[in-house]
C-alpha cells in the first residue's frame, strides 16, 4: 500500500481511505469491526466518518451510531494510535443533527466534543466541515446553482474568521490535528485559506468531494487549487455508489444494495448512466482489468493529489476492493478513458 500526506500537515496516511457511512445500517457492528481490521492488515490506516452517519437512510435516531461503532473498535482493539480518523461537523442539514444549526464558533466545540465521546478518543486527526453554510452546488445542485442567493459576502467572511479562531484554539488544545472541507468550492476554499493565514489557524488540508469516472466536477478550478495549494482531494463515491462495480449492469438491483434502498441513488440514477457504465466496462474488459479496480486506481492517476474513499457493505466486497492497489493501469487504457469521458460527460 502506497503512502501519502494530507495537504501540508505532514500527517502520513495510506493512499486509500476506508469509508464507514454504512456502519450501523447496512453493515453490522461486528462486520464493521472486521472491515477495519481487514483494512489495517492490508495497510489502509485512514478512516473517514461523520457525526451524521450512518446513511441509507439517514435518521435522527441513528445519527452518531457510526462514530460509536468506531469508538467501540478503538477500545476493543487498543489500536487507536495505528489509525488516522477523519470525521465531520454536519453544518446545515435536514434537521437530523441539532435541527439544522450552521457551523459557527458557538457550535464547533460542542459538536467536536460529541464526536470525541462517541469515538472514545482525545483527538480527531482530521476535522471536516460537511457542508458550507452558504450553500453548495454538489449532489446535482450544480444544474440550478444560484450563488446570488447566498448570504452577503461580509457575513460569510466574518463567520469564517470566528470559526477559524475557535479551530485554532482546538488545535492548540490537541483536540484536532488537521482541518478539511467537504462539498465546497474553489472560492470557499480560498477564503478558508485566507482566514487561516490571518488567524494563524489550521490550513485547509483536504477537500472531500464526489469524484469518479462518472462525476468529474473537480477537474478544473478545484483541481488547479488542489495542486497549487496542496489541498488533497478525498474522493468520495469513487465507485459511483456501486455503478462502477458493475453490479447494476443489465438492470440488476441486488438485494440489500444501495439502489434497493434508495432507487434515486442521490440523484445518480439517470437515463444515461447505464450506457456510460457500459462504455467504461468495455475498456476494462479490453485490457483485462476488473471494472472496480480500474475505477479506484484511475483516481490515483490524476494530476492533483487524490485519495479515494471507498466503502463496502460486506467483507466480501471489501476483500475484492483490497486487490485494487496492486493493479497497474497502462497508458493506453488511460487514453481510452479520457476519450470516453469527452464523449460521455456528466451522466448524472
């Protein structure tokens, strides 16, 4: 397993990250613990979670259960010091966490303390903001994105300055090692970088946005920012919620799969998506590469720092995914992937 660092923090991690959002719904606690053990044995020591998890579905009564499951593993295994844990402050949400409270200096400490209690740890390695207060174009909101509906710029920047002061205090106390964003933009990231410089607070180290062969909004402005400012992309849904494993090919909807629970797949179900999956499956077949492995390894070929966050509902799926890091993608395959993207952009 190759190693990389999170931004300019010096925090070294595996270049694959285990996502945990199904821990507590589709994945039981015993299986969740087995997955962490399997990942660690394979050299993956980076875990991503969030206070709002688990998902599928998100329910007010289950919020925090994933962190609790990871916390129980921390205690049972005694290996907290062997893993790097990332979690998130939900920020604006559908009233399932602290009835929609924004990210602020007032909510930051209380929210972090809740995660620390559930994780049964004294510190979080990477603390992320799940959604920007001002709104976002992610999760298919790009089609009707209206930045002119956001709050006044001065109010946004004042909030960032206040939050950064509190972040700096939490870093000084040893409760946070690094800071990251999620579902944010190039403009938002630069403002947080400016706030960190002004306050001596933690610099933005990572950006957790959706990124896969089927979802490539990151490829321009954010890619340039990530490269020049050393902000590592934590690419969530690199398998497009299972589309790029091939399990939904031919109209199949396996029992217990995400699509069997959420037919719309967070806006990813579309008339074109199945056709585009077939294009990439044909490329994988041509070069004798498994589609899942191709999709994951492709993210590591990008010209900006990237770590894919993968998830597995079952240990069998995880065992298959763990073979991906040993797969090498030839230049000819990558050239065909590039041509396929130009011919089949943004299928959802």
